[in-house]
């Protein structure tokens, strides 16, 4: 059974990564497949389709999951910093 844990912050960061993915697939200076994979991994606790996608990656390349989890933590920390930055801007006024 899949346990879905809704979180607006995770959804925003994950969908943002998924939106950057196709742009990166077109532009040669940005690795789009990394954004698609990271976005899917971040959304694995939000949507069933993302959980299935991560399951495919885990079965095929189990050694990649720790690296993806590290990137996920980094992306979530970046999101937290950006949220704090925006809150700080609004608090000053």
C-alpha cells in the first residue's frame, strides 16, 4: 500500500523540476533528464504515478536511489531557503 503524504512545498518544488525538465531536454546547456527524474522522485509521496516511476528506477538501478535522495534533500533545503527569503522580504515591509 502506498502512503501518500500531501505537502504543498514538495508539490511546488517537484512540479517546478518537472517544468524545467522539457526545457532542459531542448536546451543544450541544461540537463533536462535530471530535472525530470528529480521532480518524479520528489513527487513520489504525492502521486501514485510518481511512486510507480520511482519503483521502476529502483528495480532497474538500485544503486542510483541514494544519490537521488541526496539531491532531493538538497532541493528541499534550497526550497526552504527560498521560502525563508521571500518571507523575510515581506516581513521587512
